[in-house]
C-alpha cells in the first residue's frame, strides 16, 4: 500500500494513509480525480489531435505546392525555351556554346591561328646566374601594365633579378626563369626567359633599364631590337573566319564572331572549314517538361491523399471536403486542361503537344509526340507554357499567390496556430485544476483516516477498560 505520513491534530501521531480506514486512499483519490477531469482531458486530447493533423496537412500541401512551383521556374517565360545547342563537326578544333540570342543555322568556321602569349630569351650571360650583373632598376611592361623592380649591389645577380620579378606584388603576369647551358667554348652560361601569361597581340613585353652602374642594360628590350633578346613566341590574337568574315580575339575564346555564340578554340586548322550547327535544344526542353510532369504528379498525389476517402479502409483524408484544398486543386486542373488563347493553331494546349491527363488525375508525357511538335513548330511549345497566358506562367502566378502572406493557406496556418495556443493554455489550466482537486481530496481523506485511527484507539481503550472492569467485578463477586 502507498503511504503518506500524516500528523494527528491532538496527539501528534504519525499515521499512514489508509491505515485507520483500511482504504487505499491514493488509489481512491486518483480514481475520483480522473473521473472528475476525464471530460476535459478527453476533449483536450481530441482537439490536440485535430489541430496537429490540420497543421501537418496544411504543411504537406504547402510543401508540395512549393516543390511544384520550382519546376515552373524554367518554363514560365518564352525566353526560357530559347535554349540552343552548338555542335561543331570536329570538336578537336573548337567547341562552342550558344545563348538565347543565337539563331539556328549552320556556319562554316576556319581557325586560322590560336591566340598566343609572348616569350623572350635573353642573350647568354657567363656564369651560373649567381654572379654580379649590375644594380639599378628594371621597368617591365606587359600590354598597358607596368611595374618596376629595384636591385642594389647585394641583389644584382641574374637569379636575384628573376626572384625580384616573380615576387613583385604589382607584376601583371610576367614570369621569369633561368635556363642554363654552355657556349661553343664550353663556358657555363645562363639566360633569362620572360613569359607572359596573357595572350593577345596587345600583351607584349618590354624591359627598360634605369640608373645604377649600367650593368642591367644588357636586359633591356623595347620589342624591336634583337641585340639582347630572342623572340621564342610572339604575342598574337586568335583569328577565325566565319562565313568568309575574319574575326579576332586576344584569347582563344571568341564571342564576337556569331551573335549569341561563344567559340572555344583548341587547335588551328586554317585550310579546313568546320561546320558549326546551332539548333534548338530539344533534349533540354523535353527534360524540363518531364520534370514538370513528375512534379505535378507528386503534387496531385499529395492532394489526393489529403482530400480523398478510402472506402476499403474507411479512412478519410484530413482535408476531405475542405474548400481550401478543393479550390486550389480545381484551379490547377482547369489551367492544365484549358487551351491557351494566345497559342494560335493546332498546338494550343498541353494535350496537343503530348501531355495528357490520366483517369486518376496524373499527367503523362508522350515524348514522341512532343519531339514531332518541337521539330515542326518549336515556338508553339514555348507559347503554350511561357506566354503571359501560358500554362506555366498562370500556374506559377496562382501558386505564388497561394503561398504568399495573407493567402488562404497562410490564414489557415495562423488559425491553427491560435487554436494550438488556446489548447496549450487549457491544458495548463486543466493540469493546475487536477493538482488542486488532488490536494483537496487527499487532505479530506487524510483527515478522515486520522479520525478513524483515533476512534479505533478510543474503541480499543474502552474495550480494554470494560474488560478490566468485568474482571474486577467478577473477582469481587467470587470473594464474597
């Protein structure tokens, strides 16, 4: 038996609950409290379950709508369909990429030469590069960028010059290195190699020597004199011919030859015409439409789960008959099945381009039919989806409104959140009330139990006294 210590008001007696009466007071109090609070407890549990189910259902609907809307991002404008492929007949010579401004067609391209960066080699200097060459400063220019390195007497060797050039913080892209060899007499020599990391005819290298002891003059180079340097590779623009017109670029990326097309040069082949075909990218469009169909089918499955009734299991969806769900579902279905007013001709609806609705409400994409439409009337597909009254445009606008603040979904969420707060408050109050009732009943039964214990003690005392009295009386009678 569970016991609680109680104190008698008169005798200071410690008594266990139920000892005086023989009743399990804790169990009795629990049963009485439960009976008293059961209606509120059941109601709060029922309302908590209903609100929780509603919050979950609205969350599922909102998530499914947002996911579906994301599949419309690449379909809700006609410009989204202007994806092109750029295919060269020989991808070892160049590759290409076409933007939305590129016009479909085939172009003959000749790669005359690739863009080059300049590289120059100084005349041989006796020694291994560690000997004194001279002090002063060298001003190096690459294209329109210039920087200067200063060399004192303790840093005047060829290797020190190399290091000063490479470590200069304002060096625009000239790399320096030393190559070693021997001359015809077998003497060890060192030569400075200056290499540009920028291609293009404008990015030439010049070197000017200033001040000092004049020892650096042997490294001066103005681009025309050949006394101090040998040209290993000249700075050169890339050059191509497209449709008989020559175009150049300082790099091997040519973006000014064909509108909307970028050509990446890989090798020169001046006497060969390479066909470059620009075409609508049917594969990408088909992939996007398949994603659209798959995303809608996922949304439709969520809507069906939330709003349908399963006769076999007799289980109803949490939003069965809900006007919010029904309104959203109906509007989406109408948009999917209605024709597009601005789409003139036979291709004016999803069904006409190969997207049909099944008996269960899901969509199916007929890729063969879509391919035929793309090949015969590519722009019709972009109109059906991306026109201002197109399917994707209207759906994106509608779903965006459903997900916005102040929408039916948002209002429902706020209402459910308010209900949840009210239920939480009621639960707190019910818990407090239960504690008060428990304390009151426990105190009442404790008092009763204490009184019964005292009565039992009194009864035992009187019984004992009567017994003693009887013995005394009996003894007196025997003595007489």
